[in-house]
C-alpha cells in the first residue's frame, strides 16, 4: 500500500492540542491518546452510520471533528495514517457520508492495532506476514516532490523482502527530532541536504526546549553549526539505535570520509536502489539473533542422543507413563532445544567463537558497551565475576554498605579490604537512599591523607537502588578520578537495564556515562580546564594539595593525561527486560581491559560459570536484545507513562489520597541533592524530567513508585501478603515498614494499571467501612498502629566499624572480611548469644564482633558482616524490625559472634 502523499498543513502540535495532551510520561501519553482517539472515531463513525436519517448525532459529530483537529498535526509524524487520512475522514463527516467515514476510520483503527499497553492477546490483530516499519526522510520539498519521493521508494519494495516499510517526509531539524521522539515505528532516517532548521509549525514550548537541549545547542543558533552533523547528533541522542543515511548531491567521497562515524552509508541522489537495500539490511542486522537462531535450528534437526541429559529431545518425558504432563505444560520445544553439545552452531559459553560470540557482540552494541558477556546464573554471579577479575587480596574497595549481598560475599572471597560507604538514611520510611558524592570524595581524601590512596582499587555502587534512586554516574566518576586517576568502577545496574533505551534515562547508565566521560577527556579544552583547577587546588610552592575542605567544595575535573576510564556494569536482564530467569549481562567499557584485565576476567568467568549453561536462558538474552534494539524506546517510554498514570490516579482521587501517597523526590532525596522545587513522582513532562536528570545529584527512576501506606494502619509486609497478593493476586517485590514498591516494566499493560487502581480504591473503601464499624477502643488501637507507622520509625543504623584486629589502622575504615569469615571455620572460635544477652554484654562494655552476615528482608542488605562490631543501635534496630525473614540470625540461638 502506498502511503498518503497529501502534505501536512502543520508539522507541530498547536498550543491548544498540546494543552490537551497528558504531560506526565510524554510521549507515552500522546501514544495512548492517539490510539484512544482513533478507537473513538471508529466507534463514533459506526454510531453515526447507524443513526436515523435527520438525526446524525450532533454532539458525537462535534466530538469527532474535535478529535480529528487534535490528530491532524500529530499524524504528520507518522507515515500511516498521516494527515491525509484525517482530512479524508473530516470531509466525509462534514458531507454527511458517515458510511464512508466509518470505512476509513475502521480501516485505520484496525491497522493501528490494539491500544498500546493493552493486555497481551486482547483484541490482537492477526500476525503480519512481514514486519513493517517506517523510514523518515528529512528534506524540505514541495508536496509534488514529496509524493514522487515516496512513490519512488515504495516501488522498490518487493514481495520477497524480509521486511516492508512506508516513507514519511518532514522538512526540518525540529520536525525530525519530534518525529523520532513521537513515532516508535521509525527504524531508519534518511537525511537529504535541503532540510530546514526550524519547523513552520508552532511547537509546544516545553517540548521545543527539551529538543533544543538534545540537539546540543539552542536551535536558534543551529545555522552556525555543522547542519548535517548536528541533526545526526540530535537523532542519535534520542534514538541511537536508528540507522542514519545521508544523501548528498556532490563530492560524496569527501563527505563520506568526514561523516562516516555518524552515518551508516552516504549515497548520491540516484542511488535509491542501494538505499532501499541498505535500509533493509540495517534492520535485518538488528533483527538477527545468532544464538537464538542456532538453538532453533538445532531443535529442528533430527538427532540421535548418545550423551548426557535424558531430557534432551524430550524422549524421557514423552515416553514416560508418569511425567508426560511435564511436556504438556512446558511444550516440546523446551526439550528439543535442550542439549549439552557446543557443536552444530551452538557455541560454548566458556569459550565462544561462533553464534554466541556474535550474540554478545550485538548486545554490546545495543547497550553501548565495548564488550558484553552473558551470565546464566544471575547478577549475583555477575558481580562475583566482575569483582574477582578486578580485585586482588589486600586491595581496598569502597562499596555502599547497602548494596546487594552478592557484593559482600564477592569481596570476602576476593580478600579485599572493604571500606563501607554510608548512604543517607530515610528513617521515616525505613529505607536507605544512595551514597552522597561528598561522602565518597571524603573517603578518598582520607586515604590520600593517610598515604594509602594507591591501595584503593575499586568503587562499587548500586545504580539504580531497589527504591529507584539513580546516581549522576558521569559526575561521580569524573570527580573520583580527579582524586585517583586509575580508579575502577563497578555499577550494579541489576534494576536498570532498561535505562539504555530511553532518551532521558540513558545518560545516567554506566556505559553511556563512561563513553561521555572519555569523550570529555579527549576534548580540546580538557587539559586547560584541569590545569586551571590544579593550580587552584595545590600549593604553588610545594605542589602539595591544599586542604580537603577545598577539594570537597570544588566540582573536580580529572587530568586527561593520566585518567583511565575503566567501567563495569552488571545487569539483571531478566528483571527489567525480556529474558528467562537468571539471565544477566556484564557490560565493560575499559580501555585497559586487554592490557590489565583480560586474563583475570577470563579466569573469574571460568570460576563462576557453569560448564553446563542453560541454552534457553542464553537464547532469551539474544532475543531480548533484539527486542530492545527494535522497540525498546517504545516499551520503556510506555512503562514510564503507565507509572505516571498510577501516580496521577493516587493524587487525583480523594478516597485514595485518604490512605495512600506516592513518595516523590522531595521525600526520598535530600534538598541539597536535587532541584527545588523537586520534580514529582512520575507526574512531570519530558522537559522537566530531563532537567532533573541533567542537573541533580540524585533522581528517581520514573517507572517505579514508592507507595506510602502508613495511614492504613497495616505494615508493608502484611499489606503485600494479605491485602495485595492473597486477595487480589497483585505481586510486588519490596516493602518497608510503611511503604510498598510498585514497579512498572516493559510488560505492564493499561489493563494491569487499571486493575491496580481499582484494587487500591477497593482497599481504601474497605478501610473506610472497617473504621465505621469500630468501637472507641478499636479506633484508639488503630490510631496507635497508624502512629507507629507514621511517627515512630526505628532509626536506621550506620555501619559501626570493623574490630581493630581486622583493620589496617586507626585512620582508615577498611576491614578484612575474609580473615574474619574464615576465622569462624576454627573449632571453638564462635558462640551464640540471644538478643537480650548480647544487649547486656554490650551495655556492660564488652566488644561483640559478628561472625556472620546478618541480612533482614526487607531491606535486603547485611546489617552485620563478619568482623563488624555489634552496637546497641544495631541491636535495637533488629529488635524493632517486624520482618519474617532474617538470614544469618537463628531465632533459637541468636547472634553468632566471634569468641
């Protein structure tokens, strides 16, 4: 089908139309509204077509025309249906030809498919024979030239092509950026030299400001910058996965040499056939899943199994008299794909050279890494591999005390000397935040003052935290490297794999920040900036650093001549993207990897990786990578938008506000670490979100919501179990004493969001009804429960210290976890103390030293580690906890302490 060739009257959103679009989660709200408008038009046209003559339903007709007016400028950014279809339906309605309008509206709604975010399988269209996408051409041409260009490119399509596409043309830089931001169907952009800088339409001021920031300069000044490069950079900042092509009129050899890094290929005007083939090849390259394809081919080959694994090929299941239901439940393909062979194109996880290596290379490209490794037993193992590859016994590691337990165990196994960093506490919500940069810099300066800075090898932090607090990764690394230029960074992004596929969130991922930091250091002004700052921070006569307080007050810049960017990130792909359970990845951006870490990484990978990896997990990682490269932008923006919908519902409905509140940055981030006023909890536009993510020390992941439930009188663990899961089947990951964490993900649907809101309303109504029937004594008891959850939380304890026998000295805090841990292996080295007895001994002045990792769930991090001194504050915190699960603490025996 040839796309509409009628020109758009406007390529931007009018102020009136923009005012009606939901600001939160933009552009996801626009997608939702666009789909709803087309669905409404189809239903309304059906009603009008069936109305009695002379009774056309004037109110319905007026609403149809209003929605068409809202859709028309928006459709300029889609090849289908486009503003031409809007105009045709409008003419039919105004002429009273409602049956014709019905045919056009239904055809459009049917082709657009179900509402984005609908339930999987709900009113789903038939699977298309071929995947289709849109190609965006940026050139300021006349309507006739536009039609000719579209027709010329569409004629090149062939029924044998793997994919099919439609072409849309926009005239300017602003329109191009708007199109790639709004239209997730775009997979390739073709830049032609005739494009304009500014849109002829009036854009929404807030969005125009955001796009100007993305372009890297005020759009008013765009004419003074390299036009083609600036456009390419702007598109890449929004959608780096898109293929960019340049069509030039003259001297393409010189142009190709200067722009090769920005464009996939450069063409002459006449090379439309080659452009067509290149567009298909580019999408095919992202679509290809080397390992997943190899596993599918293996499952379809006839084979005789004369090796381990009776389940391979499924015969031990399908021929069984007793477990045939296992095959019925999981399906035969699961067993046909099961094998222990590495031949036949399947490759070896421990030594990949074929399909698996190709899959990992594609994953590195998708996530912006230099190298990527797949891990089949979770990010706990990924953390152990990364830490063991970097840290040697005796190296000092600075690590957030509240990180995942796998870091603590990995550091113990590696023999690191651990210096714990304190995150800011949020006592009111029984939640820890993140580690302020000042704390991190002060720790490094303490080691410098003690003459031990050279021993500090690694900084390990969690980005983002379980509760959604995200670091300014670029700034943290830059300022730390200004103090110690060879620091290595490990960012645990178990809950943030999706961040790489959103234009705002991406900048705070470890890989994007590492790449940007390296670009900064290579810039022409980097050396001058460092020299100027070094002069201000060092004594002119001696060259010694001036007082630490000056360094703490200064935003430090690293020395480009000495700094080495060495960054590692671990991600639980299975937690936030599509992958089977325990599917994780390790991403590396380390210029010294081959020189300093390749062999140790290989040995660490061998140490912790099974020789019998699950191929289904590996194949799902490969397919999950394909998904995010082709539709990740749409899926992630949708989940952000849906989170905003939940936040808006809780804020908007009086009954919900009576018992619930979504915590925002003003609740979870200290004032000194964020803008004032803070951006809200999921309820801001893209421009506001972007400003915070560029400027604030900490920001909140907009896709997860911390629901405060203290006013219900029900604690978090009971609320999760008895209110949500047992009664309504709603699952959540984490609670605190008075909060419940609600996480949207790329699989969250609008129906699921509506159900959650409905459940919260039912619970609020039930709380109202329950109180109405309470006696005065019962009301008093309820008030006491509410008070305990809202006004008297137990204070979160700081890490006390390591016992002196496990420390290097009095001036630095690091301790030897491994020595303390393995000391417990000696007979008679430990004893158990019940909490009451431990409290009496501590009060009497005896030093008690933990012999174990003690980890309550929640919050899920060790409150005590081997070698740590047990304090009265820690004992009181543990006594006040009302959680069911505490690892490392025996209810019958108490705390395990060193004798």
